[in-house]
C-alpha cells in the first residue's frame, strides 16, 4: 500500500511551496488511473497524455489549497480563484481516447 507523504500535503497547503515537483506526480497517477494505464509505458505517459498532465498540474501547482485565496502586500493584491477541480473538457478529450470503457 502506498504511503501518503505529509510533506506533499504540506507543500500543497502552503502557496509559497506548491510547485510542479509536488503537482506533476499527483496528476500523473490520476491520469494513469483514469486511462487504466493505457497510453503509458511503465509510469511514462505518451505525448498526448503528457500534455493533459501538464495543463492539469499547472492548475494544481498554482493553487494547491484548491480554495479561493487572497494575498495582499501594501496596496497590491492577488486573488486565486481557480484550481484543479477535475479534468477540463480539452483534457478529457485526450484522456478519453485512451480510457477503456465497458462494452
């Protein structure tokens, strides 16, 4: 059974630490599960699936908490509203090409 790494959870909760190094492995496992391993050679996705992983991982890395967050410094502010809440339509178009479906 895979062990959950608390450092990974902490990295997703801290907007200053969330990064591609944290997001890519998570999204890759989710893509592999969604396609039931099709389109992967071992743990390496093909180019199509890698593109879907890239866009989804970017959303997760940008806002690892996945909840609306506001940052302010003096008169400047930054608001994060989007996050990875599931596959986008474009990502699903790619992933569904490789997903095995019941007949």
